[in-house]
């Protein structure tokens, strides 16, 4: 099975709280709250930290069960999605991790209840402590909620569910308002970038504005000729009417200029897109940027027809917190 890092490059973690995923219910979270399990940051170990319930742990941890039952947590995904893998991360849980786990799924517009029918995605499977446990899934269905069962109890540092968001473009296409074609919640993806030394390229597609520089994409200081770039794939091909480049939180390290190229490519042509992106037509010639601001470009955009990918170039380097590409979906 692919590693968690490889999955993060190709798919979206729809159990990420930044996208809107919610831990709805847990049978017990006495030692550590269920919400920590959906945090995007890697789990940490705080050797000397204790709270009123015992050792502070970065994840979800239940009490020791003294019956024949097991604990579980229900997670509402950020959006309906087809899933390819889950990561049940037990890092720093050594003598208190669950020896087994399973994952069930459902699709519902309401919160699951006692009458909800659950489908097994991952049967009861052995876990290892203090490591990421990544499991491939084979379902082609679209799901909205997951139930993580742990047998019988214990702690999970992070729970991640990787896949593709299934946005209802047919319904959205009937509306006249512009839509962000590249947003993560609309199925957009960051395919590749020249460098992400300080901040992940995936952050530029998150909802809302950045909470800190760590919540954006930032490259190292360039000490050679050239400039940095990022290639983004739309959730659906479309005609671009407006682009926003947000340098929020970047004050002494924002890019001097930005330029954008675009192209229309088949779905899942990742390698081709990255290799050929330097030759794509220009959508936006270099424009100056300022610190900690939202820059909206509309009249300066060139007409390039329907596109499915953009390459955002930052001259020469620096940090960008969000990229929005507003347009209308265009049918193939």
C-alpha cells in the first residue's frame, strides 16, 4: 500500500478538520478528545504534560474497558467522497493502542443514528503501536460518514481518509454565480510544485483565510536564477473569469510578482501536466503582489478558453496562503 505521504500527494484527506470534517460521537474519550484525531498537524509527544485525567496524548483515547464491548468514533467527512485508503495512526501510543480496528461507512444527509445501515470498508484488522497503519480500500461508492471501531479500547493519534471529493457539478452548473473551480472541497488538487520547504502546496486550496504562515505554501529563499511554481488541477474544467492570490500572513516573505498559465488536459494526466506546464498559454502576465493581502485579477486575464489546470508562478519565491480560480464549469 502507498505510504501516507504518497497518498497525500495524490488524494485529499477528507477527514481533515480544516476542510470541515467533524468527529460527531465517540463511545468514550476520557483520556483524550475525539476532535484531536482529525487535526492536520503530525502528532506530537509531550513527555512532562499531564491533565486531570492522566497523561496528555495527542489524539483520541478511551478508558480501559471492563466489559465485552468495544469503542468507536463516528466521523462526518468534509464532503461526499470515494475513498481509496485510510490511515489509522497510533504514533506515541505504545502500551495503550488498540490491537485491532475496523472501518465502516454510510451515505446520509443527516447524522447517523441507531437505524443507519453501515457498510464494512475495512474488516477487523490488526494494528501496530507507535506507527502509521495505512490500509487500501476497494469500494467505488460515495460516502459521507465513517465509523472507526477500535477493539477493545485505546488511543489513535490521527485518523485520515484519502480519496476524491464527489462534488455535484451538474447541480452547481445550473447556478449563475461563479464558483472556485480549484477549491479542495470542489475536488481540486495540488499536483506538484518547485519547492515547499516551509509550507505544503496543498494548503493553497483550503477554505477560509490562513491562520498563520504555516497554513500556507512557502518556498525556501531562492539563491539561483528562475522562480517557483505550483501546478493545480480543477475539480471540473471551466472558463476562468477571475483569480485571487492571497498572501495572508506573509509580510516580509511574500512573492514579488505572480503569473499564471493554463491548459485543458484529460483527467488524471498528472505526469504530463507537470512536465508540459512550462509551455502552457499565459492566463495572467506577471503582476505585482503586496504583503498580507487578497489580490483579485479579472480584467488582466487573457482569454484561453476552457481549461482544467493552472500553473501559478511566483517570482522569485516566497509564500502564498490561498489560490482561488473563479469561473463556470464547462461541459466536455
